[in-house]
C-alpha cells in the first residue's frame, strides 16, 4: 500500500520512519550548531558525522564533550567518546545518544573543505 506523506495516522508515520532509506536517515541524525558555527555556516542545524566534536545538552551525560566515534543510522543514534555505560559483567560500552540531544561545537572536514 502506497501512502501519502500528508497522512496523520501514527501507524503510517511509524511505518514510513522504519522504511526510510539510508540516504534520508542521514538527515534525520541532525543536531543544532553552536552560536559560532551558526554564524559561520549560516545554518541552524546540520547532519552529524563521525569526528564532529559535540556537547551533550540533555540526558544522563549532560555537559560532557567529545568526538563522535560512531553514527548508527539504523537506530538513529550517535556514540560519543567519554559517554560510556557499564554492562552487567563490568564491560564498558559507548552509550547511544539521540543526535537531537547534542550540540555541534566543531565540524569534521567535509566535502569542499577537505583540501
């Protein structure tokens, strides 16, 4: 069944979210920019990438800063160095954080800037 994006039914919105292609999920993993970057980039938010420096603004790891180690597009989560959770056996793993709960402080080199 094909559905319109104008639908209001939660089940169809949820289905569309689960079936989103990867190139569109990249846009859904976006975070706000810091005040300095807003002026420089002339944007309010940007899709995050591995290597970007972020500050967590909400949740258990609030006020922590670090570089993004991994971006999981299937779960729409980011993993930041310094934000770890302990498992039952004592092993430490990176805690998944929603990208909307982070603020980008520095950008990794992108497209035109790589030179």
